[in-house]
């Protein structure tokens, strides 16, 4: 038997003479004939093997944001009527970032979410439907798109740059990483590091200050392709754990400033409430002289006295 081709001996006793080809290649397509001889009797059967292939262009590895083309071809002799593509079991609409041209699927800006199982389904004029699946792997970075690293002034900082796959999984033996930082109009470069057994290329800054804050870029060259990731470093200034600032040194922390503001607000509210409590309920009556009004009984007694005086 040829390499990749086998027949299960244990199945022959049960009348199973199936031919196994693993893995199947494009050149294996065609007509196959099996002949089985039993005593003086010879039986034969013919089977046509059709091949459907999914090819990737450019070849693996596929990197983020690099256009790619998935092509689906079959050796079936009937006329091709329709090609449909499925991603992880869901029908892909051929618009936006996905374009279909003569059955091939173009992905303009592949993202990490585009990785996974891609299935092409071919329908022919004889109502034959053939499908094939391709597992797409996209080489990119782990973590969020634009990570932000916070570090206190005077402390160390580690900026991440980690690939989602080992380059050796794609048969790549040459990997380099390069960091750059644009500070004050001057581009700072860090030495190129090589590590074939790792997928992590962090940048370690032993001591950071306000001048180190800003945008950093990690560029990783994998074979003939280069992918990059932007990292933002935010340096936190103010209170330090090792040497807390004092008010006498002229450094007022945020917490102290907030406390003073709250105390000042409370004092203003207390003064306003006290002023409101001392003010009269009716300011228009302020300064008027109080007049005593006699009661009804006193008015009647005064009236009687006046009558008696008149009679006298």
C-alpha cells in the first residue's frame, strides 16, 4: 500500500473493503475501483472521490489588520451555482468587512474575533451540496487593544507586550521586538530583544517620573511580518507611600486639600444659619414702636368714669 492509504484488516471478514486516505490531497481526486476475489468469483465497484479545498492567501500566519483571502475550490464537475460562507456556524453577510468575489471571501481588516472555524458551502446545478471547513488562526496580542498602565512617580513600571500564540507554532524561528517612546519631540528607542521560546516582550522601566508618561509602541517582527501594539503609561504624582509629603514643605496632598475644602464649606453654612436665626421674621416691622391696646373691660370702665364726671 502507498503512504497515507490503508485498509482495515479487521473489517475485511465483515465484507468491508473501504479504503482510507489520510490526509487527503488535491491530487487524490478521481475515480477509484475496488476488486474483491472470493474463491473463483470476482466482484468490483467504482467510487469517485471529489476534493474540496480551502486555501488561505497570504499563507499563515495571518496577523491583525492584514487583508486576507479565503478561497474554496472543488473537483465536482457540475456547474457551481452558489457559494456561502459560515463563521463559527453563523452565515456571513458579504458586505462591510467581508467581500465575496467568484466564491472567494475577502476579509479587509481581520481582527482577533475573526479567528475560528470558517466553512464554505458549494451548491451545484445537480443539487449537490459540498462543504469544507478551515480553522483560521490570527496572530496578535493578548489583552485589550490599547492598554493603560498606571505607576506612581519614583516606582518601577512594566509595559506589557504579549503575543496570543507562540511563533514556533507557525514554524517561525526568527522573532524580534522593538520598543519606542515619543517624549518631548524626541524618539527614544530601546534595544531589540529576541526570544524564540517565549511570546512575551515586556518593557521594564526601573524608575518612572512625570516625563516618562505618554505613549509607547511595541513592534514585534515575526518572520517577514511586523505587528505593533500601543501602550499608554500614566504616572501618578502626589502622595508617596515611601515618603509622604508634609504641609510645611509646601506639598499639599489631594486628601488634605479636600479636607480643608469641606471644613471651609461647613463654616460658611454655620455662619449663614446663625445670621438667618438672628434676623426678624418680618423685616418690614423692624424699628416700629409697640403700642399697648386696652382691653374691652378697661374701655367700659373709662367710659363710665367720663359719664359720672359729666353728671357732676
